[in-house]
C-alpha cells in the first residue's frame, strides 16, 4: 500500500517536471520567436532607414546640382541683361533720333550729292546759334502754273539770279471741270533755280519754307497763298552762311 503511494507520488512528480519542462520549452520558444521577430524587425527597420537615408542623400545631391545650375543660369541672365543695357545705351548714343535723325539724313544726302566732307565739316564747325540776316525782306508774287494753265507771270527772281517757280493742281468746278488756277488746298511744288541749273525743290501744302545756299549767303523763302486768285506770294531774306 505504501509502495503504491510512493510510485504514485513519483509519477506525479515526473508529470509535474514534464509540464514544467514543457512550459519552459514553450516559454523559451516564445522568447526565441520574439527575439527573432525583434531582430528581423530591427533589421528591416535598419534597411528601410538606410534606404531612406540614401534617398535623402540623393535628393540633397540633386538639390545641390539644381541650385548650382540655377546660380549659373542667374549669372548668365545677369550677363545678358548687362549686354542688353549696354546695346540699348549704345543705340541711344549712336543712333540719332528726332531732329538729330533728320539732320543726319540730310548730311548723308548732301554727301551722296557730292558735297565734300571737309566743306560740310567747315559749315558745322562754323555754325552758331545766332544768324545774321539782312534787315529788309522782299516779297513778290507770281501765278502758279497748273497742268491746264500757265500765266504770263509764272516765276519771280531774287538776288538777281535765283528764279522761283513751281506748279499746282488745277482747282475743280462743281461738275469736275478743271479751272485755270491752282487749288490752294492741294499740295504744290515750288522750285528755286540757281545760275548753272542747280535746283532746290520742295513739295507740300501752303505755306512752304525752304532755303538756297550760294557761297557765303543763305536765301530763305516763305511761300504763301496770295490774295489774288491763282497767285502765290514769295517772301525772301538773305542771311550769312554759315
């Protein structure tokens, strides 16, 4: 009886030990699995972190490259702006405008006509703001010729040599028929002829102004409509030149 009790107790102790061992094994396995899971998670996190750091470094390098390119582009833009400003200043300085442009065109025209450059330079160098002109003025009138009519007095003479004449467009009757006199509302052409045949011609609506240079004299003319139908009045004055 006591032998059986002892065997039962030993068997119970063995079962308890086996349960304890089983529990320890299970706990050890769980701990091992947890450790493995932790290690794997840490490794994955480390890999992801390394990948993110590498990507960040790559983005930083890209940003640095773009910033460098942007700085180079800005430098090129500033250089281009400086060149544009330089050309604009050069254009404003070298290309004449307004009255200077008209004067430049006149200079070119006179040079193309054969006027010696030294003669033109002399005129410009000796030109002054004030001009000395004769006190008296002459005013004469003539009948301005038209395509359909030419009067007996179709020109006038000044300074004993400069002949002023011209031509206008015929005035029209209500039915469109041309008159013998010119239409003062239409452009006219006035011509000044010097001895030797040199001509100075100007065209436009009245009044018109022009000048003729002869030696050291400049003859200035003003052409206006006369109070006598079909006639124009020419007023002339002589000034020192240049």
